[in-house]
C-alpha cells in the first residue's frame, strides 16, 4: 500500500513525471553529475509517527524534554523534524530524482524503518513505491542516497543491501566511471536506480551498490540564512573538485535543541523553511549561467516556491 501524504487534499506541485525523458539529445549524452537535479532533504519524513518512541539520532536534551513533558514534547519534535509533506510517489511525479534517506533498526521490530528523531514508515514498502513509479516511467532515473544508519551491524547491513537488490533488481546501475553515466547509456542498458550506501566496507559482490565516496553532500548546519548562502558559495567554488562524483547543495536551515526550545510552539516549516527556501532559490537563480556545476539541489518541503521546476529549467 502506498504511503499516505499529509497534503492529500492540498494542491500538489505541477507534474514533471517525465522530465528526464524530455531532455534534448545533447543533455542525454552528458554525465548525470553535469545535470541539474532536484532532490529532497530527509525525503521520507512525510511519514513520521508522532506516537513512536524517540529515535537514536535524537539529542539528549530533547530526550530529557520528552521525559518531563511526554506527548506534548513529542508533538514539538514532530513539528521540528518533519521536512516533507509529499510521499515518495508524489515527489517523483513532481520531478524529484534524488532522495536523502536515513534508516534505523527498531527494538520492537525486525524490520528497518526510516528515521528523523521519530520513526517513520518501514523502508521496504516505500522502496516498492519508488520501483512502481520507475516501471511506469522507464526513462526516469532515481538516485537513492542511504547516508545515515542507526543500530546497524553486519547482519542488518546485509538485510538492507539484500532488500535494495531484491526490490530494484536489474534496474540497479553497476558502479562505473562518471563519464559513462549518461541518460542515453542508462536507457540503453535499462538501468534506472543509482543506490549509494554509506557503509565503510561494501561486500565485493555488491557491484551495483555505489560507495559513499560517490557523493559529496556538505551540510550548512546553521539557522542563519546569510551563513547558509555563504556556505553555498564555498561549496560552489570547490565544485570543480567533484568532477567524478555527485555534488549536493543543501538549501536547508537546521535547528539545534536550544533553538527549538526557544520556539516551543513553532515548526521547521513556519520558521526556518520560510526563510531558507526563498533565499536558496534566489542564490540558485544567480548561478543559473553556471548551472552545469549545480548538480543536485535539495530543500525541505520541495513543493515550495516552484523549486522543482526551476532546477529542472536550469538544464535548458
């Protein structure tokens, strides 16, 4: 069953479900890391469960808050941890092609779950949703970046890798030189998924799982818009060093425990996203002439400010 969205009855962003298929031939023959690709930050957080136990990625200060205030504190965590309101399928239909994925084991289950301070949906059904979209859109490519794992050991890493391979099968793209990773070549070989997995030592037999060195995704880690933009400039200035890997620009502001407690009734969306997204898009527009260096761009709440369509347009 497809995961539900928190905006099922709201207006969805315009459809860009086949934007890669519609790119001009010239762009079909350049490496993927030279295309401008819209992505989502904490892509799975539309499914956060405010009634779940606190996740292992949560700061001790926040844990102490839950001990004192209980369910009220969980509601605060939920409002500041949720970064997306569209499901995977809705994000894909809107044009998102890069997904930032954080996963965790759970003491109450043998399954693996998505996580951002609170637990979200089980991973496997969501990957199935992505696979279904790709089957219906054979020229679209998804980049899945599994970059935080909590509570994992050798056995659970194997469980997760087996799951990825089982869901996507022959769609998984083998590791190769970036210069060969073009849309035209992927279409020819019927490949649609680039799965990046941040385990230190991937098993040798996993030649269709890309190592963590395949992507660079610097994190601004600030609540200040000016500092975020300054950080983007630094990353952009160093983009020439990323010719053989994917480069992610994160247009996000991140609260710490002190910031959240000083804005107890607020939320990530109404406070920080409202400032971060317009500033990031303005910065992207300034870089439009050099869009070949932008590659992957991610924000929270990807439906805001026409973000997806603008990033796609940079390719034209």
